[in-house]
C-alpha cells in the first residue's frame, strides 16, 4: 500500500531545508536533506494517510478515498508554503478523491482546494474587509499562498504586540 | 406519489435536470460526515462544517448528492433515521426553492442503494459554497459543531 512518510518524501520536496544540508568534504561524504521541523508535520502525514484509506461511501453518497497522488502533492504544497510557526491546517476530503487544506484564524481564512496534483483553487479572506475574498488558480507556483499565510499570521500577531 | 423517472443519457446515466415533481417547498437533505468538520477559532466551540461539505462530484454527470425528504416520507420511512443509518453523523437541509433561486438545478437520481437520492447541479464556486454553509439548517444536529443559521 502506498503511504506518505518522511522517507518517501525526502528529496522530492522543493522546499528549502533550514540549515540541514551538510558540506560535501569528499566523495564518500553523504549529503543529507531532512524534513523541515514542524510540530504538526507528523499529524498531517497521519491525517493524509488516513484520508487515503477512507472506505468507499465515507460521505454517505459513495465517495472514495483521497487520491494518493493528490495527498502527496498536498504535503509538498504544505512543505513549500508553511514556516515552522504556521498553525496546523485542517484537511478535509472531497467527493472525488480531492481534498481541501484550510486555516481559519481570528484574522481570516485560507482554503486550498486540491483537485489533483497541480490543479488547485485557492481562496483567501481577511475578517473585516468588505471584499468577498481573493481567489487564485494555482499549478506549480504557490508564492501567493505563502503571502496569504504570512499576512494572516502577521495580523494575528499584531494585537499581541500592541498589548505587550 | 413517487417521483417520475429522471432523464437519462445514452449510457443510462441520469442527466442534470430540474425535476418538476420536486416542489420549491420540499426539503433536500445533505449528509454531513465527521470528516467535514474543521477548526475555526472565530466560532463558538471552535468547530464548524467545511465548505467542502458542499462540493459537487467531478465524476460524470454527478452533482452534489442529497436525499429527498418528501420521497423518503412517501415511502413510509422516517427521514431522520434514513439519513443517519447506518453511521452518518449529521445532516443539514435546504429548501429546493432556495437552491433554485441560487440557479442550481434539483433533480432525482435514484441509486441501487438509495431510492431517494437526488442531485444538485450547478456551479459550486467558493461564494456559493459559503452561501450554502450560511443557509444550511440542521436536520440531524451534531453537538459541538457550529452552524451559522443555528447561531442566528
């Protein structure tokens, strides 16, 4: 059975590792790239593995489990856009092997509907704005999502700084 | 009275349609799985239903699956028991007329294991999904899960 794990994904992520690439001193030296530290990474991997094993009909209407490739892509997206202090996302399965990654904080909301690898609809809304949110179709470039997350976290921290 | 047969395509699959036997006053029920719950620090209790609970299938002619309450009742069944058996966590309802006003089509798509199965067809944009979430009413409530209409 396919399973997401730190081992299987090592080397496949495009995210820059933080100070974990070791200098190559000779031909026998090993170059090690390890996963980014994140308190919730293991929980996310467990959740994605669980969603890939959902029974057919989990939603009451015949939906199947989340597609493995879609789950794998979702993990790579998270590794690319999240920093170590990004809060854990909620991950919700869809009716067609798709899934949605969501953050809902006091300051706003982000939803990434991952229909398939490289086929993502992103939506971002901040609380208190009259606009109905920003939307983006995403394939390989998730810079916009990283900005959304940064904006959400900055506005979450702002009241704390002001109160300090 | 049982619903009349829905239109089929060449492969025998139900095609998207607005069924004339489903009146605007009829309630359509959407089952909610516990997998649909997300954390949201803005809501009471911190847990609510995801917009993903109101997503159409991308398979063939499928839309968003629902149960047709009037059809269940006509068959002499208890709708709350029907949509909760064997394991389903909760459910919400909409009036068919509300969905039609949002330019969705509400049709009949009986399945081998659910003779009261319907579909809602249309464009499930994020704005519409949020409107569905905000308009949904509990049919079988799940304790500790926030629903905007219940809080209003």
